[in-house]
C-alpha cells in the first residue's frame, strides 16, 4: 500500500476535485489509518476495524469522484454499487455477496496487470524468438552418409548453422528497428473463448455460478488457430501469450485476496433510498431488508469466491446519499453504528463552477481544447465566457433539478455543438469563445423555461 500523509492525500484530491474540504479530510484520515494499522503488532492489528464513512450531499458535488480518486491514489481495489438495485421486487438481480466477488475479480485483474508489467521484458524477448522462428525456420540437420567422410559433413553443417545464425541476427536487428513492421507473418494463437454457458443467477444460485465457466473451460481442450497478421501486431500477440505463461497465477490470486481484505474500498451509492422513513409495511420493509442483507458484509463476514475465501472485516465502506426525504438516523441502528463518520458535502455555486471549468487537471475546458486540437482547431475561452457558462449552469440548477457540476457538461455541449459538428471542414483555425457567443447560443433556451427543461 502506498503511504500518503493526510495533507498529501488532500493535496492530490485537490488536483481533481474543487472544494469539499471536510469530505477530503475524512477520507484522507481513513486512508492514513489503514497505513497506521499495518505498522501495529499483528495481535492488535486484527482488532482495529476501519471507520466507515457516510457522505451526505446532493448529486454532482463530488461524492463518487472523491472515493474513486482515493482508491486510485492508494492503488486499492474499488467498486461502486447502487444500494437501490437490491430493492427490486422478488430480488431480481444478484445477492449482496456479489459485491465482494466483483471486487475480488477487479483485484485479480489489477494484480495480473501489475505482474504483466514486471515480466513484459522477458515476454518480449521470448516473443521475439518465436517470431524469428516463424520468419526463419531453423535448418534441419541432414543425416550423415556412411560412405562420405564425417569431417566434411560436420564442416558443412557448422557453416550452415553459422550462416543461419548470422541471418537470424540480421533479421533481429531489422525487427528491432521496425523495418519489418509491415511484413505479414502467420502466428499460432490460443483461443480464449470456451463454450457459451449462461446461468441466470439469483440469491441462492450465486455459488453454483462461481466455478461454472472455469469447469467448462477445463473440460474442453484449448483450441489454437493460425492468423496472418503484420509483424508489429504479431509481436504484441505473442508477448501477451508469453507474459501469461510467466505469471504465477496462484500467487496472483493469493495477493489479490489479501489486497481486497486489507485495502479494498466499496462505495455504496443511494444509501438514502434504502432508509426507512417510518415503521410499517410496504416498500419500507423492503428497504430495511436490504440494510439487513448489507449489514453482515459491512460488519465483517467471510465470502466464498472462486479464488478463495475473502474476509470483509477490514474493507473500507463509503456510503453516500442526498438524504432529501430521509435522514441518516432513519437507517436501522445496527447499520448506522457501522458508519461512525458523517460528512456533509456542500452544494456548488457559480464560483465553484468557474474553478471546476479551469483549475483541475482534467478540467472540462482542457478536455474540449484537447478534443478539438485533433481537428487542428485552437479553442480559446475568454474569462467572461467561462463566467457566463458558470452563471447559466447555476441559474438552470436553481430553476430546475440541482444536478451539480454535471450541468456544466450539458451547457458546454450546447455552446460547442456547432463547432464540434463543423470542425472537420473548418481546417486549421483559432476559435475564440467569448461571453457574447455563449449568450447567443444559450439565451433563447435559458429564457424559455419549457425549452430549458428539455435541452439543459
């Protein structure tokens, strides 16, 4: 696990998320506590449970983004689930244990990708040898004739081998210089697909589904097929195959489970949708049932996955919800108790939107500039244009449903709609977007409430 001080974590999150300092502080402390726990003696380490967090705030203010960026920062397996999907009548869909199974799958893929990077140098060398064998098959030794002196045959054979070695090294040099990239070569590739087997899993059938695909893939022999591809593509195909052979998958599975248990993060969105607003029958009973189903995983239990048993005791759970109609206190007491930290995220205003458009490393203005640069168009936004876009987004949010920073996507798309469509025919050009242009594109829509409701 990468160790960051809380200040460093907040600083990293500030590069992508504007405001919400309290929420950033809470997740930064949670991340640091994980590192602190690893430094403690083993007998006490197991006793320290993570302090799960509930983020309270309207949509589009950065709840999911904070959690996702935190996971990326910590190089931790991360999964986002919607709590409301488990409230479907008749429990259509998968049971709550699938959250941990999916998280384990992600962890295995993450570890596998990391191992591939480590072995890729050796894999490329092996792939290069296979490709050279394909381009220049090794010479077969001719049998020695009993009536001809052996010295002559041996000398001829040595000369042939020396010539082949020289030719092979010349081919290797051409291959590394990229001079053979466009040449076509035939490669043998192992097919990954097995027979198609579909099981409609529901609660209770989930465990049966775990090893079904693996069982069928082992039952049928793996097929290989020959393909004609260019050399540059062949080297990639063969390198991936060789890397797969070099990876110790048993070690990957073991480390993946350990990473899930020690640093996994589960983000449960729409937690307010499963909060019971009053005791009684009907939909609220279903909501309470979902809380009770989620409770064992959050409290700490052992889940069976196809890679082994996974303990959830030290997985960090971050829940979030708008809590317009319900309050965190409407959750059942046991569930509340497992989320001791509550942080409130504030709504975003015009000043926040101006900063969101320009400051983050992935700011929307930077994204659109990069997109149109591919068409040789230099896009320039004046300060007053950015201010006008932020103002319109704030007005529309106040007038209709407040969807936070997501409104900026809608507004900018409408502003740049004409330029984006005509860009391929415009040629190399500098386009300046000022407040007058923004107003011209959006004034009629903003003024007409009905039109605004449909378009923005």
